[in-house]
């Protein structure tokens, strides 16, 4: 079964993330694209692809409002 389409969708999603004007949207789309890349990396057993995109997804989530916790005084 050919699953190359997952890699192509991930590529399109990541590239399209730069079209978003709001940084939050850009990071959300980048995190989603990284998740697709992780899935693709698992399917093709490409550990560098998995590792790189775990880092990308983590940074996208961490730097987004979702990843920032409000400080309680």
C-alpha cells in the first residue's frame, strides 16, 4: 500500500503555514504538519524524520498560546 500521500499532505500543510498572518495559526498548522510527518516517519521507519518533527511539533506547541501557561499570582 502506497502511503506517500501522507508525506505530500504534510509538505503542503507545512508550506501553507507561512500563508497565515496570525502567528498562532501558523504555529497550529506547523504542529499539525509535524504530526503528519511523524506519522509518515513511523510508517517508513525513518527515525531522523520522526525526531526532527517531534522537535518541530514541540516548539510549535510550546511557543503558541496553547503551550504557554498563565502565571498565577
